[in-house]
């Protein structure tokens, strides 16, 4: 077996322990004589998997009773529509646009109501987080929306925006469980799991229960109505059962790792190895500065497209995979999610140092 260091932005590296456990249980899960993939989602055994996954997530994120946890499908992108459909009572929402994902979410929301762009960092290719301490929040806004960690650009909100009393909705796809969060500051948090938690196909929505309403926009599809999903305990239809099972294993792995406070410290240590080198390198430059830097996605460039291409190719050959930046921005990006060991980041930096010596 030859595992590589996988820096993909998602689907992304998962803890080896979890993959091995899943492999061991593939043919016979806990004496049931079948794989979880083959198991009825209405069975007691699967219900236990779902209940334990929810409880472990609640423990890790300290999710209060007043919040519901939904395991859904359709990825994060489907939530771009579900959120306005469920939350737009006045048909007004404010969006802070810090990258492609927030922009896509705002464009989707425009189909359902008036969308105000409160702030944007498009002027400098989304390489920073705008000051959100005193924004002109709309009086009738049903919510204020952010994408908390910008996967493509490698920025993260270091403090939450001042929403002036309005509900905060946050896409946490690429920073999910990477550090502790105060759930009570949000009305709704959601994320696709394919970066930090599990296989693509599951999206988790954490929503304050009073925002789960009977009254939603007309013609909201049944599958997108939070109330229906919540009342069915995420089992309105066949859920992404195998994905939920893997998420549950990752939650347990995180507990064994000492929870989110420990994960944050480990992630800071890992990111510091890479940022420290990027700050001193004469060949590579980081594209984000200071407090806006993400711990999860680290973009960098040489300033020369051909050299970027050479670097990516040679890194691939050395077992450092998927370092190509997003197709919309080019350059390189190292995604160093929870399951990326520090040895992977050290191997990357050692390779970069050597590349700098040969090409600088
Ligand atoms: N939000 C963020 C922050 C993302 O990084 C992504 C995917 N890379 C999405 C949303 C879209 O997720 P999905 O593909 O699950 O729809």
C-alpha cells in the first residue's frame, strides 16, 4: 500500500484509522453480516448509527438543545436555495461576498427575493475579509449570510460580522470541526462534509429550532423544507446512509483526538509550518496576509505560470498530490484539513525548499 499526501480541497484526506475501520467492517458491520451500505435505513441498527453520529457531533460542537441537526443530501450548493426558501419571510437577505461560494449563494437567493450585497472583497480577488464591524444591515433582512472559510482563496473570518441583531447564516463547509465554534451566535450553520468529515453526498445543517417553520416560500420542494426533514429525523427519504456512518466514525476520531480545542491547536501548528516558510521564501508567495489566513486552505504562487506548472507536476511525482489551485485563480493551494498529518505539511515544505534551491 502506498498512501500519498493528498492536499485536495475536497473530496479530501480522511483519517487513516477511519478508513481502516470502515474497510474492516465492509463485509460484516458489527456482526450484522452486511455492510452499512446494504442496510435498511429503517433498521434499528442504522437508527443507532444516526443517533450516535448526531450525539457525537452535538458533543464536539457543544450544540445546544435549541438547535436541530439535519443530515441531508444535495451538497452545500443545494442549501444555497433551501436557505432563502425557508428563511425569507420578508423576502430580503444580506450577503457578504468573500468568494465564489458566497457569490453563488447570493445569486441563488436572488431567485427568491431581494439580495443586498453588504460587503465584498471582489476588488482584490477575494484575498481578504472586509471589515464587517459596522455594515449597513437592511432593516428588513431575514438573515445575514457569510461563507466563513473561503476554500478557493484561503481566507477565513477571524471574527463574525456584526449583524445588528439579524440572524447569521454561515457556510462552514471548509472549516467544519477544524476549531471550536459558538453555535449560539448563529441561526443556521451548514456544510458539505467532503472536506473535513466524510464522503461527498452528505450535507449537515445545524439550525435554531425557532427558524424551522411551517410557513416557507410557496412551492418549496418537500425535500428542501427543513420542518419536514426535522420532523422525520433526517429520514424523510433514504438518507446518505453510508456517508453518515463515515461521518460518525470521524466524529469519534475527533473525540479521541481530544475534541475541537485540540484540533485547533494542531491545525494552527500545521498551518504555521507552511505560512512561516511562505513568508520567508524568495520564490513562493502567500496570497493572503495576517488575520484573514485560513488554517485549512493555503494558496500560494511563484508569480510565474510556467514555474507553477512545473512545481505542481514535480510535486505530484514526489507523492504530494492535488496542489493545483482552483481553476478560477491558478497557482497552488495546499488544503491541510484535520486529517492531514503534520508530517505531510513538513514533507511539502521540504519539497518546496528544495524546489526553491533548484529554481530560485
Ligand atoms: N461552500 C464552500 C465553502 C465550498 O468549498 C464548496 C465546495 N468546494 C461548496 C460550498 C459547494 O459544495 P458542494 O459541492 O457540496 O455543493
